[in-house]
């Protein structure tokens, strides 16, 4: 139970609350959602099982697990995952910090009223561009993350997941009830669940695929590391199914909530298309809690608690990937390793935190030329460059390596004995999994990489 909640907490994060609603919006809803569900089932679920089984069979974290399960050279793939976790953590913390800022703001507004005529777009820009505020917020969030991982898997990570995930579900359900009471909810449900394939762009499939990695925390060894904490006697298949279903459910609920608000306010749909994801969560919603959302004075602050909790259960898994590598492969004690890793990651968090205007050099940083385009998509600023590199390069390449490892480099017997250990549910067929992990998943993931290199598709 503790493990399943921790892994679910890793999966549920800003990807669900922030990114998924936005890409669903950009890709015109319905048909995209259906394609996304297919990607999750056909690619996400098999790879989730692969990562968990590699972790459990070896009882080691990413690098050691891949070395032992597949071969010494595969340690490099694990190391690539550790680097990915490191990079993602360094900037994820900054967005997480914004939720702290908006929590504080909404508490004030709920108590003393929403200031008339406040331009929330300007407020957002000011807070993001305020270097010392950004450093404080992201430092606060980093301390929380380090504080959890410091106490280890059972006393830290699993305990926090047990405590916070139920809170997160309750807040989300309260928000859903409130959203369904809004005038736009009908239109929102239609937009999300009524497929219209004429609206589907060819790149939507790829975008859905790319996001399924991010949202399920795959491709960087997080689930390998968490898999090493699963006990024998617990089914990897069942655990994977629960994690994947809950993650998907939360993403869909978040989308219903956000779109109900959007469709309830005249002119809002155009605003959202202009300001993008950041706009939805941190520019439009803060004000709407005080004008449109039923019980918004209570739900406003609660919503930002939700974002912060979802982010924390993800950041702790990211730090765990990095720390457990240092602990297992370099023999450093957990407490020392956690503090060390947290400290080094924070150095890079500083760069991300000041890349929204606070330090012009970092805000305008750019790698020109063909290589810059290929690796960073011509993105400007440290934050955007790091995000681009992780989503377009690190996660897909890591994911491809894992599918090849589990499908082609590990023996059939090794994977079969982990998945078919007598605990698997009746519906599970090993042969089906093997087909997906050998053929479907690698082709799908390779398509992402081809799209990035040759067609300039952007998954960040
Ligand atoms: N799954 C997280 C989200 O949807 O926000 C992001 C993430 C966390 C990716 C942890 C990878 C990871 F190891």
C-alpha cells in the first residue's frame, strides 16, 4: 500500500494538473483524449511494468538495477536516468514554488477580499521576475523535498504519500463537485469526452505519447528505483495497473475542473489560448475563484495546496532517484547523500529560478546554431532549455533503452518469473505484455525521437 501510494504520488504531479489540461486544450479535446488513453495502455503500462520488474528483481536503484538485470554497460543508461532526474528536479521545484506563492495570496484574498481590479497577469509576471522571492519559494520547496527523502523510504517517502495522497484526492473531488455545478461543465465534458477525429492533428499522437512518459514518471529510472521497494508477494501487474489508472483519472478530473471554469466565463477560452498553461493555473484561476467558482474562497487556497502536494510527491521521487544512486553505488549514508544531492541540485534550481526575468543573462540564455536547435529547440532561458532537453531527449531515450532492456536484452525467463509470480491478476497475459514491450513500445518511443530530430516536434 505504501509503495503503491508513493509511486502513484510520483506519477501524479504538475504533469496532470498543469500540462495535461493544456495539451488537451491545444489538441482540441475528445479525440486527443482517446488517443492519449490508448498510448497510456499500449505504451505507458507495459513500460511501467518493465521498470518495476527491473527494480524488484534486483532490489537495487536505477544504475545498479540495470547493471545487474541487463549487463554492466547498462549502468550508463541508469546514469542517464539519474542525470535526467537531477535536471528535472532542478526546475520542477521552481513551478512548485509558485504554488506556495499562490497559496499565500489566496489565503490573504479569502480572508480580506480579492483586490478590485487586480491584474493577475501582472501579478504573475512580477512574482516570477522577482529573483529573491523565487529563490525563497524554491528553497522552501527544496527543503521540504530533502526533509522527506532524508528520513528514508518508509519513514519519509511512504509516510508522506500515505498522508498526502488521500488529502489530494479529497480536495480534487471537492473541486470537481464545485466545477460540475458551473454553467460551463456540460460544454467541458463534451469537449473532453466527445471524440471528433476530424480535429485530430497528426502530431497529436506523438504529443500524447511523449506526455505518457512524463506523467507516469517513466524513462528516468524513478519507477526502477521505486520498484526495488516492492516486496515479493505483491503483484507488479496489479501495482502498475493501479498507478496508471489513478494517474489517468486525476489528469482527467483536473481537466474537467479547469475546462468547466473556462467554458463558464465569456471570452475566457480566447484568453487561455493566448496565455497558455501558465495562464490557466496561475493567471486566470486565481481571480476566478473569487468571481465564478462556487465556494471559491475555500477552494482557492485548497487548490494551491493540492498543486503543492502533488508536486512534492513527485519531487521526492526525483530526489530519491539521485540520492539512492549515491547511496547504493558510492556507499554514502542516506542522510549525508540526501543533503549533498539536495544541495547540488539547488545550485541548478537557482539558475531556473532566475530565468523568468530576474537575471537577464540567464533569462536570455540561448544556444544558437543547428545543434542548439536540435537539442534545445531554439528555446531561450535556462528554464525552457532544460525543460526542452528533458522532455524531448532525456525521457524518450531513457524510455527506449528500458523497453529494449526488458524486451530484448533480458531473458524471457527473467521477466516472466517476475510478472507471473503467482500474484498476477487473472486478466494478465504475459505473452501480450511481451509483444507490447518488444514491438509496440520501442517503435512508438523511437517515433518520438525521430519526430524530434527530423520533424521538429516539441514535447516540452
Ligand atoms: N510524473 C510527474 C508529473 O506528471 O508531474 C513528473 C515526473 C516525476 C517525472 C518524477 C518523472 C519522475 F521521475
